[in-house]
C-alpha cells in the first residue's frame, strides 16, 4: 500500500478518470470524535451481551443490503478511486459472503473448551474486548472494511472506522447500511480524521485494539503509537509477491493467472503478482503470452461497459509509479509493453511489462502499486526461490509447475510468505486465515484465526 500524505488528509472525492474535484468533507472535530468514542463504548455494554444468534441475524441483514445496493456502491467506488463497475459489484458480493460466513461460524469459532489442570473445573473462554479502531485503505473500500469488522462485530466488539480520505462516500454508506439493517447506534461508527487525530483515537482509553491495512510507513507509525499505549494491533501491509514459473509449468495457465492477479483493481492490490520469476528455458515464451494477456485489457472510464482497467487512484501515485518504471529502465530493464503514462485527462497508466529486471532495480526492490509487471529471469528452481525471498516483504506468492508435489513442497517449505498458491493466484477468502510476515505485517484476518485476534482468551478455574 502507499502512504496517504498530509496534503491528502482532507476527505474529498476526486474522479481519477478526469481529475475533477467533486465534493469535500470536513474532518470531525475533537469533540465530535469524543462523542463517537463514547457512543461506541456505551453500545459495547449491550452489544457484548447480545446473543450470537441475534448478532448473526443482523450481520445477515447487512449482507442482504449490500447485495441490494451493490450497483450503487460500485458506482461510488468507480468515481472515488477508479474501480471498474463489474469489479466493484463483485467486491460488494464478497463482503456479503464474509458477513454470512461469520454469522454462520462465529459462535462455533469462539466456543469455550475445557482443560485438565488440577482444578475441580478449568476452561478457556473467549470474551470481547470493547471498541476496536479500524484504519482502512482506499483500494478496496468495501472489502477491507468488512473483512475486518465482520469477525470483530460477531465476537461482540464494537467498531470505529477511519476510512481513507479519498473514499468518503463509501465510508458514509457503510455506516448508513449498518444502521438501516438494524444495528444499534454506536456499534459501527465512522469518523473523518487526519493522521494526528487517528493517533489520538488510538491513545484513547476507549479503544481496546487497532487494525490497519496500509503501507509499511503507516503500519510502523500505528504500531508505535499502539505500543506506547499498550494496545493490541493487527497490521496487513504491503507486498511484493513473487510468482515463480518453472520450466515444467503450463505457460498458458501461468500467464493467464499472473496477468489476472497483476491487473486486478487496476494493479492496485497488495497481494497481486508483482515479480514474475521465470526460469530461462521458458522465459521468452512466457513473455509472449503475458504480452497477449495484458493487451486484452480495455482501459477507460470505469463506468463504461467492457472496461476492465480504470485509472490509477491518484495523480501522485501515478507519478510515483512512472518514476519507478523510469528508474527501472535506467537500471537495465527492458520495456515489452507500455511504460509511459497515458496522455489526456485522468490518472491513467497503461498495462506495462518489464523484462530482464535485475535485483538492483526498483521494480525488484520496491512495491509497484499499479498495472506494471516485472519479469526476472533465473537459471533454475534454486535461484527462483532465492530471489523470491530476497525481499523484506512477505504477504503472498505463487508457483507454477505441473508437478503438484514439487509445487506444494516449494509453497509450504521454501517461499517465505503468509499465503502461497500452486498454479493459481493469491486472493483472500473468508474461510482461510490471511496476513503476512516480516514487513508485510503481523496477525491474521479471516478464518477461525481472524475472529480470535480481538478477544480476551480468558482462563476460568474452579477450585
């Protein structure tokens, strides 16, 4: 993810397809934020005593409303951050799924269990903590919020949202949908806050934990503040995901899955394929197939029919991406496709494929957050694994081989990431724990592990 700079802390809607500023919102005052935290704390006192069944019923109602409003929500995301309509509608559907998943499974994930420990009776139970503060990014304005708050709410916590400054319409819609679905006031609260106000919220005694999806820089700042105040924190940060293509790979499959991953959400995805580490013997053929796959993407306004590549979300991010490509070329990379910003209105950047990317190149060492892929050629499997792990990040990765046992061995034992896939691309799923290692963050969202991140794992004994 990329850091929101102080100059972009005000909440505003700027259409990235045109560059036009459409509307703006003032940050909440300190008094307004205090009232939101008080409301969240008050709501927790009753919400924590609400039965799992009643919580599940409300989560399912929110899921229904998301499906009813998916076209409206997709339209808002298209204008706020450039997501094509079809991808936005699919995002709303995925959010409905994560709500339904925890509605169905949350109670079983938090069942108490007994343990023999020398007492008459001893058992472990899971209890909610209180208000949890979520700091969320712009690239998946719905999904990042719902994958965080669905387990938090089902566990009996309340949720205070600070969304990214570029997606205020979506932030307001999320709070409204929870209220209209019947959630008690205060259980889910949205605040418009700048970075300093966010730090003050973390420091507040009302907040019992913090979850953030964002950049390494943002994660470090949030973890530092949370640490000073002894708050539990969960971080999902950037990725430089390696996709290994071995000499025995199905190259049509590898190219299709790798291109799909790299181009998803206009290339603005933490867990997308970014470094294509390809064995020399098949590198030329793979490059040709990748060019064909990338050329099939239609770039345009995200509300137009048939468009599956919209603009980069912000002009400053496009400039940074362009600079990274230019510096990579200066370092010796070749350009097989694209490579220059699109002329005309909006923040468009074409699908780009770099080749012969070296280990000293920005395209190897930095996260390129946009529709740019990098081919790194290697001699063999050993070098492929070595270069896959030659990064401070560790979010996701993939390996392509027709030898499934070989692929599983590499995925399980060799590639140092939180999620690794054989012969497909990485994506988060409510049924599986998700998160990174090293500078990609810590803690896990989703799955059974995700709902246990923000609970008190309490031991109870009877003598």
